[in-house]
């Protein structure tokens, strides 16, 4: 991940281990609680650091991504950027590899199409 010159980007890194999932969820929730507390605004920051989550494998990465999406949707917070990767991709990457991180997007609520059927007269 390459910061822009003159506009440095800050990161918080969490190496997700094979801890019980409730422990992982609690750690992720703490990032949201910290953001929501606005304490970080007093630290002369213009934006919240990007959160980097490194997962041991694709299975846990998918589970973490789903949890973060649900958490962001439930809290209505979309100003926090979460990026994930796996240990394998990180270990195989070089300084020039930029495409090892996946952004977690906020899930938008599902919408229903109208169930009313219009009857056409012939």
C-alpha cells in the first residue's frame, strides 16, 4: 500500500490468528468503538487510519470480511476503511505488489422490487 506524497496515510495492522472467532470479533469491534469515540480526532488527524487485517487463510478471511460488512452496515459507519489479505499473499508479495489487499465495502440494505403486478387490458 503506497501513501500519496504530501498526504501520508496511516495504518493500523492486526494479524488475525486462529483465535476463537468471538475474540477476533471483539478486536474488530474495538476499532469501530475507537473510531466512534472520536478520541483520534484530538490527535491531529484528518482521517481515521486504514485498518489492515491479515488472516491466516482464505476461509477465515471470508468470515472476517462478512463480519466487518455486517458490523459496518449495522453501525452506519462508512468512514473507516478495512483492507484484508492472507498470510500467504503477504509473504509472497514484494514492495511493488499493490494488489494483495481487498477492500471491505459496506453492505447496503437489500431492496425489494414491487410485487404488484399490473394487469394489462388487451
